[in-house]
C-alpha cells in the first residue's frame, strides 16, 4: 500500500534528530525552574496565586437565649438569640477559613486575618497559641491540600435585664482533612468555646473576648469520593 | 547489557540535566531548615485558652447580704440574716470571706447603735454597706443581696451545690438534717444548711461560717464547671442577676465570675468576726472583739487576704474536732 501524503509527512518528521525535539522541552523546563526560583517558591501555582479556599460554612444549631430578667419574654429573646447567631456566624466562618482552609494563609504562614476576630486582650494570647488555633506556621511545608468536613456551631446568648444581647458563647466543632505532601492524611479537629462581646471601637460588631480551644488531630484515611467537603448552613 | 543508541543517550542526559535544574529550583522553594523542622502536626492534643480575669493589685470587696425576706416580701426592707465581706485579690488569684454576725451591736450611720441586721431595714443595702465600711474601714466596691426564695432558686438554677457538710446537723427549726460528708444540696437544703444555728455550739457565729462554706462551695463548683464547659458561666451569671439584687452591672458580674474561676477555692480563708453575747436594753446582741476586728480589717485592707496569724478559731471548732 502506497503511503499517502500525511503518512509520508509523518514518516519524514520521524527523521528529525531527537535532540532537536528535546531542546525546546529543556528550555521550557529551565524557564519554569527559573520562574519558580525567582518567585521565592511557596509551591505556588505557575502563572497565578494560591487557589481560593474551599467553600465552607458551619452548620448552625438553633441558639439558646439565657435571660437575666425574671419577666423576660423567652420566645422573643430566643428569636433574638438566633439573630445574634446569624450575626456572629460569618466571623467564625472566616476565623476557621483563615486559620485552616485558605491556602494563601497556611502556605505562607500568614495568619494575620485570623486575629482580627479577637478583641485586643484576647488577641495577644491567640497569637501566642498560633499552632493550636491555626493550621500552623510550617503547614505549607507539610500539607498539599486541606478540605473542610462537617463542622458545627451552637450558641448561647446572654441577654441583659433590658433584653439586649450582652455576651454570646459559641461552641465550635471544626473538622477538616489535610493531605500531606507525603500522601498521608491528617484529620484536623478543633473543638472549643469562644466568648464574644460587643466592644466599643472594634471594627466588627462582635469580638472574641475569651476562648478555650482544644486541637485533637489524628491520622486518617483518604476521604471517600462521596464524602461532602463543604457543610451547608442550616437553621 | 544492551547500550542505548548514542543519540538517545545524549537525549536522556539532557533530560536528566533539565530535571536536575528544575528539581533544584523547586527544592529551593523549601529551605532545608524549615522543611526538616516541620512537625508531624498535632498528634498530641493541644490546648489554647484565654480567660479575661481581673489582674489588678487592688483588692476587690463585695458585701454579700442575705435578707431574711420571705417569698412575698421585698428583700431590701427586711433584716440582713447574713452579712459577709468577699475580698478578692485578683493579682494573686486568692480570696477571703469574712462573716459579720447578724446581731453585732454596731453604730449604724444615721440610726445609732443597733444590731447590724437592722441596717437593711432602715436604709436598704446602701446603709448596710455604709455600716460595714464604718465598722471595718474597708471601702466596699459592690454589694449583692438575696432573699430566701431567690437564694433557693439560684442554687437550683445551677443544679445544686456540692458541699462538704462538716458535721452532722439535726435542726428542726431550719429543717437542716444532714450527715457529714460531701453531698449535693438543692436550693431547699442549701437554705436549711445556711439557716441552721440551733444545733451549733456558737449559734449565729457558726452559722455565719457555714454560710461562708456555701460561698466557697459555689466558687469551687463554678471553677469546676467552667473548666468542663465554659458556657456554664452564663448560667451562673444569669441566675445571679435574675434572682439577686446587686450594684454590679452584668459585665462586672462576668468579670468577677471569670476572676472567680482562677481562684483556688481550697485556699479561701473563711472566717467570722469573733465576739461575745451580751444584753443591751433587753436585746440579746453580739459584741464584737474589737482587737480582732481591727486586726482582720487591717489585714484585708493590705491585700484583700488574711494572714494565718490573723485567722481566728472556727466557731464550729468543737464540732470539727479541732
């Protein structure tokens, strides 16, 4: 069978010296290497910054109102407690996203945004507890990815005798799975309570004034393909 | 072994060099020092905590008043059945409780000499505060007051108080029937424990010490519950505000509660101003031992705490076997 024109062309191309094919590949490889080296190297994706954090929201349980006035209207304050929970939840979502999920934070040991949620007195201690309250200073060296798991918030809101919310305690159970560069997996579990109050002069309406948080991570298996990576808010 | 053709060997070499260059550059993104310092990551539980305890060096004095108001009576217009100074040293995380016998015959500002418990009837908690300040020369920062019903409710709100009852009690008048030992008292029983004086050797002196014992128990329990579940503090604070009457604002209640969680309840000195019983104008009254009163007051003024040397003997000593 006589080769057609295209086959002839292909046959002709095979005769090009292999070294000539490799040269562009080598040049590209060197170019990439230089680019990465010049960027200072953080495992960043070529041609852009870190990927955005995975979508994440805590599941929020109905809030409990704690009353200080003997004649307070419990039903009204219960509804108000849920409103307070709705106000605070984005702060806690952001806190955990910034502390554990946002690669642009954990890959670069840059957790400054985390501490914005804390009042001035609590922030100093929080910063000293970075390894417990965040993925950690060297997380970028260890992990490839972090995916959130089913995480929950429950609120207790203390109302003053005039029926105004004074203090909220949010109980947090946060779960995530981190894949190490070695290919093994770590289950991240952060559990605890945050007290929030309304401090004059603070940017956020509710600020963390006290906290008690425990990290209890453990080895785990790769998440199954069907496992949810993002919880949805629900009332 | 079969050799590769020369061109392929050259290509493989170039590829290896390229891989090495690229690999070196990638490797440079992870300084060796940091990579080797990377921990296995939190395989041991870790804990972070911030509790906003007061830490000033100035002592805080809270006058705690137990009104003998019955459920249908206003607490501030009855007599004060129990009067205690709670003194807290925030910096040292220590505290002391000093009971003032209700029948102490003292000068009440604007009223004259009378039993201290009548100050509440004549001028409400503010006059009790003034009277105690005049007596001790200590400036009270706050006062807090409960009546019978509100005290019971407060105890029930926190699911009872765990109290180490120091000796058996069997008093019909107060309905205090207890075997010695650690037990959880509900509001009704806690009130009975606080009111019992008839089967105590020193009567009201011993009762005042037992009331202080309840306060120490409450402090220990608050701390224990807070350590287990910090949100429990809201239950305690809310119950205190809902059932009591106080000069403390809600945020001050929380500040003191946080501070209370740092206090070692086992080391709280719980004392009662000593004195003797006398008759004045047909009234059975307590005449306080002025020397001891001055010693204790001066000691408290210093740092809010009591030195061992200034701790008087327990009025319940005969029952305590001490």
